[in-house]
């Protein structure tokens, strides 16, 4: 039986706080839901920026944002990436990101595995971040290795050219059909081998195996797994406690209760 069977949200928060009090290490797995409280669209919301089933070029938005398109027709990928970035430009990290960053200062070991490319965890102060899908504010040239960090796309021409070799640069993100960065997978594997006292899945549908994996590992190792998501997901039936709440609201409530005790 799940720990939260038949229990209300307030009682569940108390249960999670009791687990936190016994924990020294935490893994937070975050998805678009944590940045939704900053006004950023979730993936479905990004799709909603394009009301038609296909883009102006007659291809799905997923194809426009695919690695193959970036390689062969980079102007198309940059066109739609810049539209998405413009819709998100004035957003900033929220209380959910702040709470996680504050927890990193209090607990012995805290890591964040995020699917988000907005860079909000870093901006809020988290140091131990595995941004497995990259960061759209980091540019790089695949040909000569040039790199640059930018605040937003208003600083660059679209598509941007590498100042060294004049090749079209790319954002340091994983597009559809591309491999995950090996260096970040190494860090993830290393930290999962060390294990965590408690695991949180926050604002992600957990459809990718590498996002589900830590929760499955928690289950097999006997460590508690908590999910924060208004909707049911691929891991909802696995976790020990499910908070049907938005990310920032839930994290703030947990942190407030933890600090009171």
C-alpha cells in the first residue's frame, strides 16, 4: 500500500517533511511543470503556439526542432526556436526553483536532473544541475568549438554565425533525434550509483526512460519517491507519495513546514 493511500494533501505534506527530516541527500527530477509557474509553456503549450498541425514549411513542429533539420536547414530550426524563446523571454525563475536552491545549502547533497533548457535552476542558485537537454542560452559552433553564453536571443542575429569560422552556430540543446550528452550521462550514473535518501519527480510526465530510471531505482532500493504534479504520469503508480499540486506551491509548502519543525 502506498504511504499516502486515502490521505489529504496537507497530511501528505507532513509525511514528506518527516521523510526530509531523515534525509541527507536528495535528487530532484524536474520538467516543464516547474517552469510553468514562471509563465513558460509546457511542451503541450509550446505546441499550442502553432495552431496548425504543421508549420509554414509544411512540417510538424517536432521536425522543425529536429537535429536533422538543424543540420540541413538550420534557418528553419532557428526560426521556430527563436519564436519560442521570444514567447518566454521575460520569464524568470520562480519560488520552486528558489526552494530547491535553498535546500542545496541545507542538505548534505542535493542534485537536480532537469529536462528544461531555460537555465532557471542555475539562475536561482543551484550548483549541482544536470541539464540533460542542455541550455538554450549557451551557443556553440559544432565546427570550430566556439562557445558563448547569452542572456536572450535579442543579442544575436537569427540564425547566428560563429564569429570565428562563419558557420551557423547552434544552441547547446538536445533536439529531437539527437543523442543525450555523454558527459552529463556519466555524472547522472555516478550520482545514481551513490544513491539518494529521497527522490522527487516534479512537473514531468516522465515519458523518457532516463527520467523514469531514478524513480524506478528508488523503488528497488527502498528509498522514498515523491511526485509533485497536478496530473497523473508514467510514474504516478510507482511513487510512495503523490502531491496533486503545482510545483512552486508544493515546494513552498514543504519548505515552510520543514523550517517550522
